C-alpha cells in the first residue's frame, strides 16, 4: 500500500502528536486539518527494518516446516536463538499431538480417460492401492447414498455441503474401495479429513475441471475404471513446540498488570517452503521483538511463535490452555501475524472471530490511519491462531492480505514472492498499535469486556474441511 505524505510530520503537527489529542486552536476556515503521525509512533517505525524481516524469511523458507518434523524443530531452535540474540530469556514450550505425515507418492489413473490428472492428498488420507468401477456419488451425503451399493467401487464425489471426512466415511460405509473428491471452485483442492480414523478408505482430491471432465464421461455412458495408489502416509503421536520470549514492564513501580501477545505460526504445510505462510509472520514477530527490547513500556509483551497451526491451531490452543485464569484475565490483546508479505496478495485486512471490532482492531485502525491515511478494514474470519484467544475472551485479530496469493499452500510459496514494502507497512501498523497501548501514560482505547466465543471446525482448520 502506498503511503501518503502524512508520514512526513510538519513541525506544527508535533504539537498535536506529542500528547496524542488535538489541542483547541483557532484556524482559518480554508485550512484543512489532517491527523498527524504521533511522535511516539516514530520511536517504533523508525527502528523497523524490512530487510531484517526479509532475511529471516529467507532463512526459514529454505525447507518445509511440517509440524513434528526435524525441519520444524530446526526452525524452533533458530527462532529461539534470534530471540536470545536480542537479549530475551526464551522458553520452548513442547506439546504432543496426533500428527500426520503426508504420502511420499500418490497416483490416480482412469482407464477410458485420456487426460493427465494431478491429484492431491487430504491430511489424514490413508495408504492403499485400490481399483474399481468409477461411480458418481453426488455430494456424498447420507441421504444421497441411501440405498446405494458402492461395493468395490471408487466413488467420485463433489466438494460441498458436508465435510470431507463425512464424504469418505459415508462412501466407505456403502462399501467403496476408494474416494475421489473434486473441487466445486476453480483450481486444485487441498484439505483435511480433520483427524485419523480407522474407517477411512484411500481418498484423493482433484480440481474442478478434472472432476467435471470425469463426470461428463460417466454421464455420457462411458464405463471408467479408477485406480488409486497412496504410499508413505503415516499417522501417530508427534511433538511440536511453541517459542516464547517475554518483555517485562520497564519500571515495576509504574507497571500495569496487562499482557499483550504478539504471535505467528512457524510451521508450514508439506511440500511448501512457506515463505509467506508463515515465515513472514514469524520473521515479523522477531523484528518487533528486536525493536521493542529496549523501548520503555508499562505492559508485559509476549512475543511467540506457535507450532502445528496447519493441523488445527494445536500450538496456540495448547498455549492458551496452559494459561491461568489470572493470566487470561490480564491478557488484553493478541496480534496474530499470518501471511503478511506476499506481493501477489491483496490489501491488508484484519479478521476477528465474530467480525466485531475490539481493542486490537481499534488500536490498529488508529495506527494505520495515522500512518497511511485510512483505517485497515475488519472482517469475520478464523483459521489462524487468533481463534483460541478469542474463544478465551481475549481481544484478538488476524493480520492478513486479502485475497490471498495464488501460491498459497504450494511449492511456489517462495522468498521471491515476498514484498519488502508490505512487510514494512504491516510491521509499522502493528508496532505502532502495540506501542500506543504499551507505552507509559498512554491515551489509547481501554480494554473492553470481551465475550467468549466458540469456533466451528471450519474456523479452526486453515484449509476448509468442506
């Protein structure tokens, strides 16, 4: 986003910025008043260096960082070392989860179809080598399959209406040897079955175009035989980690009891270097920690990165569950940075779980208006690490560019797709918003009582489950 000339504060504007409110003066009627950049903003924005963020993204995105793997643990150690290089005492918080290793190979072949298919696996797809007559099963709902006999067949099912897991289980219950689910929107399909289940049969995903081509052949009366092969998938107990660096209030006598959490997730999906998702948020969290280390604040700030976000926000749920009731009541804000640097994505937005404004969005809209001339818009959305905080009644918001880039969750999510300008922009907005609240004698908005919410499964998994 191009920044207007507002960032160049006129000498006369400093009178207003120094105290954060407008004094009352008489001005000629033809003089247009604008909101100046506050003096305290400069303490933060002048220190933020997008080059630092970019370099950390470059390091982290050399390999995929799938939760529970050695590459994720290497990222954890790197993040810890960076926090410690800034002078923080850093905690690594381990947690166990039932994880999944994606297939090492997968294939779909259709006798009678001449096109080339490019299947994708679902998280928690099971291994298998099956073949059978291809049979269209609609949306795969229980009602549609009532009375159907899929024994030994491969069910072709369209995305929509119910979860992927329900589609696979419904088809398996009717005797299907395997399942192919195709997208109901343009592009490839990538998703999750949600959890391991012994009742699953081998299942793979195809794009809308691929699925519709197969359906057209079936509807024309063609007999098709499908073969599915999935190898190397594995499910079992895994260990991942959160990394936590805490900045205590500078002056204990003047400190308040508030806690602000600034966070991101450091894991990625299989096969994706995850430069934007979410090495960008992780690197920005590191840079904000560096900038704030020696800035006087009256508020405790916890900088952290979460593991296993891609598998259902497991790390952030673990962190929130580990908090005492006192810590939850004192945590007034969660700034969640997820996918904040892609040059191919849209404009910056904020998502809250209920779509309503809260302390995080108010602070950030004020800072973005001061810095860019316009407040960052707020929409409803989940599927990232702000969800557990919101469920606990903590004001929380996700910072993300929308629409997302075409390279989302793909091998093309690489460092060359990252915009330093966007990194600088988001870091300045978030940094200024945090400091507006955490600085001594701040005049910013006060925390409001936040009601607890309950997220649906669709708002927990980053990939839609339907």
